[in-house]
């Protein structure tokens, strides 16, 4: 099924097996960046690593058997899905001994991961729901107004309005200029009323069910007039003008809106990286590179973690205080021994979530590559640092 709302994740998070462990699997299937072969290879590597881990851990026979079956089923499912996949990501949760299985199509690419734990690992799903923009699409002409809600690349008509605006026929009683003028004035007053109503409905929607971006589809001549009467809150959300109009078929409306959304998301990413680079270059509130970024997380300085989508590197964790390191034998803070982790970037993302630090994934190639593929915007800087 498609990941669409929080309810799905909440339901999933409730699953618990009294005796067995759950496998959580995430695969980046974004074909705009990756070839089918690359996706297949990444999947096989994940499963292989999972199998190795099972071999080397001490689990009772039943638990292990259930996990082995999970991996078999997930591999078969992924092999089947990859060729036709048109979503940016795939998530699977499985606990074979409990006959538990859920798979999700994701609108944004996740980090490739395979986790075995007591509960389904839902954080990547929550992150996608939180980071994906909610769109309000308004299609407007002189008589009609339609509102669509678009989220996770799916949309539906939620409201419409038809106003009684006279059509531009000749005034009854003759074609003299005076009558025509009067009628034109009456028509434009009606259109103005219609636009005002449409602007009010949009404001009510924003208050009731906040959206991130407003896209408006209307002909050029109406644009500036409509923009003028929008409430400042709504105007601040206006992000694009669409070609679609009230007579455009729904699937075409959604397609145009999603296309523009993707372009805006890309621009948004670029703007974030540019802000980060500017901050770094002036020695401001930013750090770059894995070591410095881990330090900033360890010290609760990081406000937003910025990481290249598929960047991954091994590292170390202190199981006592959860601080992360790239090298060392013991934790400099409490002296406890450090344990190796396969991917310290994953651990950093997890730590960021726990510390209420935002996480932004950047698609390569980007300016972030020059700064070691990872960095953070900071809340503050330590004195002397
Ligand atoms: Zn420690």
C-alpha cells in the first residue's frame, strides 16, 4: 500500500511480537537517480549483510528461523517489485512467525536499511510524512473555483464553488455603449465577489488543515487581481501558478501539481545547501565533514543535520552515553569502550531525531559533496571553537 498518513504508521508502531523479532527493510527505488541494476544490487547487499548478521548472532532457533524466512520473503518481494517500481522507495515490515507482513510504497527515497528489532522501525516513515509538502491546489475562473488537496503525490477534490456571474452577452435593450459599459461593470463586480469568496475559502482551509504550498491555476489576466485580495497568511503560501483550470481532468491537475512540487523541492534543497555553504564560509553557525558533524550532535549544538542521501561510513558508538565517533578506543567523556557500527551516518540521523534536530537529505550531486557530504547548521557555537 501507499504510505499516506500518520494513522498507518501509528498502527504499525503498535505491533509487537512477544517472542520474536521484527525485520524492517527500506530500499531507495528512485529511478530518476538510480538504474534498476543499482537498486537490485543495493537490495542484495542489504539482504546479504542481514544474513551474515544472523549467522553471527546468538539467537534461539525459532527466532532465527523466523528472521531467515523474513529475509527470504523480503528478497523475493523486492525482486518482484523493483522492475515495475515507480515510487521513490519501498518499505517492508515482516515477522514470519506471527504471519505479520506490511509493505509500503514511499513518495520519497529512504536510506537503504535493514533492521532487526523488537518493534517495527517506523522513524523513516514518520520523517517522510513530516518532510513531504502538503499542497493546496486552487483552480479558478470567472465563475468556478475548485480546491484539491495533494499529499504524497496523490490528490483529491475537496471543495468547489460556483458563483452566479452573468456571461458576456450583449445587454438587453440594445447595443448602445452605455448599456454595455454598465454590464461590464456589473460583471467585473461579480467576478471580484467570486474571487473574494474563493480567497476566504482558501484561508479557512489553511486554518483548518494547514498546507505548505498553494498552487493556483487561473488565466494570466486574473492572477495579479486574485493575489491582491489573498490574506497575507495565504499569500505567503502561494508558491506557483498552474496551467490547469477548473475544466482540467483530475489526473492532469495532480500530475502538473506534483511536477511543480518536485521542482520546488529541488530548489528548496539547493537553497538550504547554499545557506549552509555561506554560513561555513563566513565561519558562522555551521560545521562540515563527518567528524565535526558528529561532534556537533554529541554536544547538542546541531539544529539541522544535512546529509547526502546515500552517504554512509563506518564509525563507533559509546553504548553508555550514545555519543558517536569516527575513531578512538574509548569514549573521551566517560571512558567506556567504543563499539563499531556499520553506518555511523545512520546512527547520526537516529541521534538527531532523538535530540529534536531536523534532518534534511540532499540528492547528489550537490554543493554538499565539496564539504564531505555531511554537515550541520548549528544552534550555537562553543566558545573557543
Ligand atoms: Zn560515552
